[in-house]
């Protein structure tokens, strides 16, 4: 009868510290819940035998209990891996944006100090940036530079006006990496 069903709430508040605890918790849920239809408490001699088997710490886990626990673990692992990959991609995009912002700022600083545009990104390296950063999306120093007419210099010529990523594809916000 369902009226004889008792499930202690204190079991839900126990911390699950190990795989064995998780198995015991899943077993309590499966055998103690009438939702799954596995355990319907009955009065009589079978009830006391079943209750002593459930409470016996030496009794093993059934295949169904192990499958349920493994399913829970696989679902949690899949969620965490997907989350981790998404966080990693967002971190690389943030680093890319910061590197581009820094290089553009240093191009402007170089232009203000030297009164001419840098001829390449390597002109920034020793004095304005320690070294040219690696593009976190491609993993290489393969920046695309926009060359333009040097309107600052008295001599004229061309120089680096802007810098972009050489990565193909789009960021998580839908902007192409080249347009960041």
C-alpha cells in the first residue's frame, strides 16, 4: 500500500562524498520510491524480510541501481564537459579582444611618440610591447595588419594602421574574428 510508504527526508540532506554514498543514495531513491513502482510496502512476513535486506549493509547493489547511478554520472559529466569547453572558448575570445586592444593602443602610442606609423608589428616589440602576442584562437603569431597611408609622417609612406585576427569563423556573439 502506498500509505505504508515512508521515505526519510534526512536521507536527502546527507552529503554525497563518494561513489559508494552516491550508490546508496540512488538505491534509497529507487527502492524507497513508489514512483518507479519498485517498492510497494506490504504488511506481512515478506515486508520484514525485504526491510532487513534493504537495511543490511552487506547486501550488494543490483544491476539496475548501478545503471541508474552510472547514467546520472554520465549526464553530469556531459554537462560539465560542454560547460568547460564553452568557458574555454569565451576565455580565448576575451584574451583575443584584449590583445587586439593593447596592440591598437601601442600602434597609436608609437605613432604619437615617433610621429610616424610603424612599418610592421615588430617595430612595437622591444619598446612598446615585450613581444607580439600569440593569437589565442589560431595559436600562432599570424596577425593580419591593415597597411595605410602614413598621414602623420612628414616623409609620407605607409604603415600599420590596424591589426586583426587571422582566425576563421565567428565568436560566440556572432561577430567574425577578423572584425573584432
